[in-house]
C-alpha cells in the first residue's frame, strides 16, 4: 500500500541541532533548515537573523556599511559587501574645462562629460543661441538659430523656413497667371512662358508682342466709355477692367483718401483683380513704378497691393512692369537652381575628392558621404557639402599633425578636431551654413592649426631639453592663453597671436633651414670638396666650424647667447650636428613653410574668405542679414536689379539678353 499511496502527513524528522522540524510533507524530501535564528557575524560583530543552515561566517551582513570609501564619501553598500565593488555615486560639484560647474557622480570627476549649460550668446540674426555649451564647442561655434524665419521672398510670400537657413525657393503653388493660362509649377521654380498673343488692346492702342514679353504699347489714359449695371458711367480707363464701384452709388468709398487725389472730380480709378481693391490711377502709377532715388536701384520682388499686400500677378495697365519684374525674378531663380551640367560637374569633382580623402571619423563614413553627395539636387546643396568636405579635410590634416606631438598634446588636438567633426555631424541635414557658422568654423580650424604648429614646435624642443628657458616658456604661455579663450577666435585675436608667435619664433626657431633646391645643391657641392661641418646650439640656431670641422674652442651663440663649439675636437654636449638637417629636405607639404604663423594649407581652402558659398538671393533684401566677405555676400546681382526707370524706356527684353 505504501508503494501506491503517498503520505500526506507532516514530516516528523528533525533538521538541525536546534530540533527544528521539517516543514514539508512526509512523502517529500527534506531540505536544509531555513528557520531564521539570531547569529553573531564574526567579521563585524553584528547580530543578524540568518537561516539556520547557513554558517555565520558565510553570511553577508545586511547592516548599512559604516566605512568611508577612498574618496571620503560613506559607502552605500551592506556591511558584508566589499566597498570597492561599486563606484561612488555621490554627487559632487566639478569645474568643467569650459569653466562652467556641473553636478556629477564622484566616480566621474576625472571624466565629467558634456556641459549642458545654455549658451545664450547673441547670434548675428538678433536671436539668442539655444544650443548648449557642448553643442556650441565651448562658445566657439554656435548651433543654428531655430526661430521661424520672417523674411519676405522674391515672390512676396513669407519664408516658412528657420531663421538659420538661407531662405530656400518658395514651396507654395505658383500664383502667376495671364488671360490664357495659370502656372502649375511651384512658386520658387522658373515659370514656363506663355506664347499666345498679348491680349492687352483698346480702341486707341494694341500690343503685338507675345503674352510673356514686355508690351510694346503705352498705357491708355482715356476715360472708359462703358456703362455699369447701375446705369452710371464707369470711373475706370479705356482698355482696363471696369472698377465695381461708381461715383454715384459708392461716392464715399471712392472719395476715401489713400494716395491723395481720390476726391478730385475727374479722378480715374484702377481695380487690382487679385484682391479687388480700387485705387486712384495717378497714385497707383507712382506706387507701381517705385519712384527710386537718383542712381538707386529697385529691389527685385513681386509687386503687392498697397492696401493688403496681396501679390499682383496680372493687370493690363501694369503688365510691362510686372513682366519685367517677373523676368528678373526668373533669372535669379535660374541662377540659384543652376544648370544640370554645372551640378553634374560639381558632384563629380566632389566625389573625386572623397575618393582620395582618407576619412576616419565617427560622425562621417566615406560610404555615407558618397551617398549624400550623389543625392544632391541643387547648387546651394552642392556648395554646402563642398564646405563640409573641405572642413573634414582640415580635421584629417590636424589629426595627422597631432601624431608628431607628445601623447597629452596629441590627445588634446585630436579631441578638438573631433569636436569640429561632431559639430558638423550634428547639423540638420539640408540646412545650409549661415555666414556666421562658416566664419566661426573656419576660425576654429585656424585656432587649432596655430595650436598644432605650436605643439609640434614644443615637442621638437622638449625631446632635446628637459625644461624650456623661462623667457621661452613665458612666450609660449602667452600664445596658449590667446588660443584657449572660451569664445570664437576672431581676426583681432589672430593679430595679437601673431605678435606672440613672432616672439616664440625668435626664442624657439624651427630646427633646420628651408632652402631652395638650387641652394641645397650648391651647399652640398661646396662641402663635399671643402672642409667644415654644421652644428646647432641648444636653441636650434645653426653655426659652422671650418678646417677639419671639429671644434677646438668655445664661444657664444650670437642669437641666444648659449654656449657653442667645444674643446679638443669634442663638441659641447648641449650642441648637436646639423649637416643632415641642413643638407636633406625637411618634410613640409601641408605644414606650410615651417613658421608658426603659417597655417594656410593646414587650415584648408576655407581659410580664404572667397571660398565660402553664397546665401540664397531669396533673402538678400532682409534688413537683418549682414555679411563680411565677398563670397559670403552672395552672387553679384547688380545687373539683375531693375533700373530706376520704367521698362517702357527700353524695348530690349531681359529674357532675350540674360545677365552674364
């Protein structure tokens, strides 16, 4: 029966020396005694409730630890745990490299991470920077302004982009129309010209041009002879759409003063069909023609209603003005879009640069860059990527130069170069560089380039000297102070830096001489068949010893006063041979001529202000937009601007003679 039936009675067995009974059923296997009993933990002396079967020495004491960690903060673990098992999480106040303070975990004091303090610097657009200190590279390169743009485009629409962007072509549906058709393209695209005969005709004059061409007939100032539905005479002009108001039924409305002559008995009126407003013809003529000052040019922008600012797309009386303005606008749109041939050639050239550029960056990969360049569809976007690639070329050169420095300085230079790459990689794809961003990024690369030149020079001397002379050290400290400021590197800073670098150049000259190949060959030939050797003093200044070429007496360097020469054919230990340095070429390449102040090639082509791409002419007339270099000011549109006279003064069509 016991084989077929399972006993369900409680187990009567004793599990331990304390006579604890097994809590399980008789048929189940007994387990170690789990009754909690009070035990004294031998490691710390605390009394703990411990399962009966666990020895006191194997139990981890659950009392709060009373010990202090190596950093001085109390341990947050249990008494029985190793205090070193967990890093200290106590919050401490630290000063970051940018001089801001931040609350970080104690274990991260030596690597505090990013600074999230708001930048709040005033941008050139007039808005406060919304980026963090880390995003703005310690205030040296600001992020783009995220405020909405309020600039007026060529077509008189308000830009919908961000304040930071060069205003893109208008993406609304084009409103341009004529008596024959309506444009179906986007507002920012070049409209297809209407080839139907012009419909502007009256009993006195008739236009013989195509609809899209500037009319070759004058305006008709004769009164309209039509009778309105109210059976009163029309107050409009011959050949123009009749205003919906008459002098009898709408006397007060027509006589309301706007331009000044509305209450004259013989005043004539014009209706703008786009919005329906009616104006006195003399005042509206002056408004449409603009009446610019002598020698001044009108800005290229769609004319709007003087009362409600609705763009005027078509009106027979002002068609010549409107067509001339539209042709100039089309010329600007075409200039911005560029030709397909120029775009294709630019993309091929940029892909060629990428194919030969050694790129090692966490934020950009060669494959990703190639794909983005291949997707470029406009010249402004191409110029934007040309700038990005040029900046990346500069950071790669800086990383290569950093390899010549001591480890600590190498890490610093590489960190700055990576910060520039992170700033470039953090920009929203499709956003164009603003003039301020181009200048700040270019100047930051110049700053790092100066620092790299100085670090390489210091490394070459520190390999020979245990300590720099005090005067040289002071000059170096002054140059580093100018380069380490927490603000954008400016031309004024560069001028002060050049003075400091000249002092460093005199005290720590570049070892070796920069000779032309002809001079190098001449010296080789002279010394091959003559006598003498070249040496350098502790500061790197060169001198020669004649006869056998071995020094027999000591003297002083005329440049720095250091001991030179030697005795009994033995060279002073602080001096060194320089024949190889003098006679063998010293690698230059991207490092210019070896002078501390020469960074032209290292900083890349953007060190020259005329390389920067132009912002879109769609925003050229914004009062808040300022520029500081020729190319940053945008393309020359002087011959796209309307002359200060009516288009009727010339019979030449701008479409037939486009600007060069």
